[in-house]
């Protein structure tokens, strides 16, 4: 089998409602992704997805398109996609950084290998630990009353894990939000406070000191991604576990966080982490050192969500709470059928081969803003 051509689709789909994040990311009204189709000479097509979101990532949809065209395509066209490990090693040498572009390629390779063998991707990653997982849902920055209304709505769906976005308001207001949520819902829910790098160390310290009587179950990435020492200081002082998200991109980042004993939890995102293979590597390193994993998302569409689920369902060290498999429900639409795996606040592992997800071609065409086809010269 050989790869004969690539198709790239930059898609843009609005959110069902605007999503208010931290000071670093502002308010988002639409989501961007690059959908990758890898065609083979045997008619098997593999799907991948890149989810760049600057400044969360260094990449943008435009850079993903260029990197896939100029750096990746010459390395993989004409090659055997079932030798994914070899291709990954060669791409590691030829392509610096660009994990979301690399992640799209890795997803497509796993999709092709699974379809060729007639097995789901998780069978190539060690096999199932979980057949279904509870879903966490995120709520935007809001007042305590707005938070309560949003949480009540999620509870009606059966949700028991809520990520509260923080980082847009003064710390005193964020403390009030956390206190109000805990007072109202007590121990009925797991709460994650996610500042998305929105605080400096003094603000993060003020927050953890202020919520000691009503802590969340997890605090995620309170300080800037480069501030590993700051994460360590927050962890040493915090009344609850701490998670790294933006600080954790590569396996090398995982090693640095482990050496520093900076966090208790790794927030994994298949697109951010460069694909299924590297995401699994990071999770295995975490397991060795007693670190739990949260399967998180980057405002993704169904291909990345399916790839993430194929990894997450194989992990023995998942946090015992919800995981981020509801991203497509947050969107006004999707270009895949992944949503059929979501029921209320639970996601079930797809039964199909490869990633277990299909593209809806009419929707892909409808939402494509930019298109590129790459063939062998």
C-alpha cells in the first residue's frame, strides 16, 4: 500500500453559543480546524484533524496547511502508511514543532492501519480498558448566578463533572464563583477550575488560599506554560490536585514536569500532543510516576474527538471523573458522525475500524474556507 495524495480542508464552524475563556484567549464565536484526507493506492482513505488555536498553540490553520504541503507531504507521499512508526521517526527528524499538523498525520495513519486490518485504533494501542466514559462539560466565565444556571442545565443531561473557565475576572470574583458553586452543589459534582494561563503566580496563590474551605477537585494550568517553577509552587501550596495543559505538549515536556514534580495530573489532547502515538507515550510515562490523566479537548470536531477516545479508552490511569468528549455538541454543526457516540453525559467507544468515525461530505464542502490538494510530482 502507498500514499498517493493528500487533501486539506480548512473548515470554520460557529459555536452554538459564544465561549468565554480567559484573558489569554478572550471570547470565541467560531472554531477552526484543518481536516486531512490521506488517499492510498488501495482506495483506503485515512482522516486526520489539526486543531490549532493561537495563542494556545504556535500554529494557525494557515501554518498547518503550509507545513503539511511543504514539509510533510514530500516525506509521506509514495510511502507505506502501515509503517507508521517509521514515518513518525522520519517526520521527527524533518519537521520541528508543529504538533497539531503532525497530529493530523498520525490520526490519518492510525485510521488507515485500522481500516486495512479491520480493527479499531485502540486495538493497536494496547486494547480497551473502558467501553464508555463519562463526559465533562465546560462553562464560560460568568457570574455565580450564570454559573449556577449553566450547571443546572448540564446536570439535567446527567453531567457530574464541570470545568469552570476562569481567568477573566479579578481573583476575588473567581473565589466567589468557586465558593458559590461548591455551596450550591456541594459534593454532587466534580469541579475543575481552569484558568488557561490567565493568572500570574501571585494571583494563582491568592486563589488557592481563598478557596481552601471549598476547593475544586482539580485546578488546571493557572500560570503561563513556561513557568514550571510557578506550577510547582502552586502545587506545593494547593489544597487540591494541579493539572498541566499548555505546559504539556511533547513527551519532553512530560519529562520536565515529572522531574520538577510540578503537577499531579496531565491534561492530554491528541491534537496538541502530536497524535495518538505521542499522546499514549505521555500517558504511559505519567502512569509510571503515579500521575493521573485527564482526556481534554481543544474545541475539536469529530475526527480528533474520535482519536482522543481511541487513546483514552486504553488508559488505566484516567482520573475518576468526566473527560472532554462533548466538544462536537458545543458546535453549531460537525463534519463527522462522532456525535452518535454521545448519549447524555456519556460517550461510548465506536465499534468501527480505524478511528471509527465517518465524514459527512456535504458538510465538509459547506464549511470549507480553504482547500489544497497535494499529489506526487
